[in-house]
C-alpha cells in the first residue's frame, strides 16, 4: 500500500514518457514492474492496464531498450532494471543530443543575422508598440521622438537616462496641454523637449529604424529602411528648429 502511494505521488500522468523515448504503454508497464518487483506478463498487464494483447510486444521493447530483463529460472518472470541507472543513461544521452542541437542552432543564428530584417511590418496594440520600443536596439548617435502624451513609464525613462549618459542625442517634440503638462515635468530634466502639435501619432526615430504608432488606429508600423530613416531625421531636425522651447513654471 505504501509503495503504491509513493508511485502514485511521484510518477503522475503529467510526466511525458516520450522525452525518454518511451510510449505510454511502455512507461505504464515499466512503472508497474518496478512496483511489483518481478512478475509474469499477465500480472504486469493487470497492474499497468496495458492490454494483454499488447503486453508481450511492450515487454520485448523494454528488454531491447535495456529497462527490464527476463529471470533465469522457470517460470520466467520479468524484472525491472534500476530506474536511476538506466533512465539517467537515457537522460544523459538526450542531453548530449540537445547540446549538439544547441551548437547547430547557434550556427543557424549566425547565418540568419547575415540577412537584413524585414523592411516594413505592422503590429497591432499598445502592448506590441511598447514591446517594440523596449526591445529595439539601442542607438549610438541619436534618438528622436514625436510624442503624443509623453508617457512617463519608468522603463522608458530608465532607457532614456542610459542613452543620455552614453552621449546619445535624445530629443522629443510634442504637444503642451493640460493632459501632457504633468508628464512633461517628469521628462524635462532627462531629455531635450520642445513643443509641437500632435493629434495622435507617436514616432521613434534613430539610426536603426523608424517606429510609427498610430494611436487612434491602434497600429504600429516598423520601417527598417536607411533612406526613410534619413528622411525622417531631417524632417525632425527642421521641425525642431521652428518649434518652441517648453518652459514650465
């Protein structure tokens, strides 16, 4: 009774025997045989609920895999091999195979990096916009933005402080109104900010890409195109020259 309770607690059906190269019948028969100690085929079938018509094929497969053996005396009985010994060998073999795959994946990754990113693609939702900004490659020279509400999210502020510390030219243009005033106070000492009208677009521009968030449409466009980046950089700098400096009381 105690042994059965131990196995019911420690070898639940949530385990995936396929990982060990065993099908469900092989795993059930092997577990049952460990619980019994040694047994005849019909006893293993009854204990494991493996159909009797399948049990001999299942047991022969387990013998071939080195998990069980036949006793020398008659009547012959099946005996389970030590699970910690035989299954650890299987696991170690799988680990070696996975390490080989890991090396191959790294090689594939290097090949993948040789090809350019998709030039233009779109995603939907604010979460995807935030994810794209937070996961984007840090610029080395400049980071410009047309902001809509000057979201003071701590992640954006930390990232901006880090860029400024590295000497990146960080600037933002956006509207000054009752909605944005309090947010701007949280940015004004971090980056350069000037006033610019904006009715619902958030744009991030750096030497790597341009990310455009269409607020009302809830769509974000990512454009990885050097010519477009250069054009947007020039447009931002011209807008900067003609914009007003924001001074808060």
